[in-house]
C-alpha cells in the first residue's frame, strides 16, 4: 500500500461543475499537508496548504481530518484552466521527508 | 516563476553511464530536495539536503547520491544508469522553517537507452 493514496481519476467534468478530490495517508506521524497542481509536462506548483480547521482560497477549499488521516480538495465552479493533475502531498520527519500521491487528473470541458 | 533553475533540461545517456544533474535553489532557501517522476506517476522523493548534509532519503539505491554546496545549490549524481532511471528529475527548494512549501524547477528529462 502506498503511503499517500489518491482517487485514480481521471475526472471529466463540465465547466461550472463542483469536483472533489480525496486523499488518504497512512503515516500518523505526518505533520503538514498540501495540494499541488501539475500541468502537463510542467513542474508541480503549490496550490494550497491544508489545515485541520479547513481553509479556502477563492473557489478552492481544502480540509484535513487527522483522525481519519484524510485530506480533501473541493473545486467549485470549475474553469477550463483548472484542467491539470492535482497532487496530494504529506510532509513528515520534522520536514525532512515529503511524500506525493500519484495525482488525480482533472479534465474540465466546455 | 520560482527562481529554481535546473540543468540540463534534457539528457540522453546509455545504460551503465553516469549522470550529474544540477539545481540552483531560490534565493534565501537553504534546503533542496530531489524527486524522480516517471510518466503518469507522482514525484518520488529521492533525498533532501540541508546545510550541505543529506537529512532525509527515500527508497532509492546508493547509486543515487547528491551534494549541496555552500550557496545551497545542489547536484544529483546517478551511477550505473539503468533503463528504469528514465524519468523527469525535479529539484525543489524550500526554507527549513517548519513550513516545508516546495518550489520546483522545471526539471531535467533523462532518457536512458
């Protein structure tokens, strides 16, 4: 079993749809959590950090449930430009080890 | 842009050869991490350097080694290249401040023939 697991995808949604990505992690010592976005043939870029209290950045909402070791990302009112791979990321060992999930590919269609 | 630069952008090697990839970190960042990303997969953690020392390592064999220099730039060396080493190699810089946000370079695409 992989340490960070994500929905396999791909997700195909129309513009304006709401889409949710799920992620679970197995190491309870994990300390910090992130969502990254990766466009085709490009490097990953930080989308947002994830906190237990939940955090929102415009159309994006991230949530962490430490008890269930579960992370989510919600995208509302999807845009064509949201098409990308979304990577769930977990950091542990005092910040010395960062583990990426395999990513979930999102296609937003007109 | 992140300010993290990697060189070269593309490289073709043959099995058994050795390769060195380079990375310049973002100004002010003291930590560099290296990742291997195969097609269709997420980045796999190779190792991290902080203050010129390796302080975290993923499940990669010893033929993957690295260095960090006093200016925080870094090298990834891979010896005895294998076909499965063909991948995108990503360097990320960060500030070891408990925040651990990573800023990636655009990567080196390595092909082993």
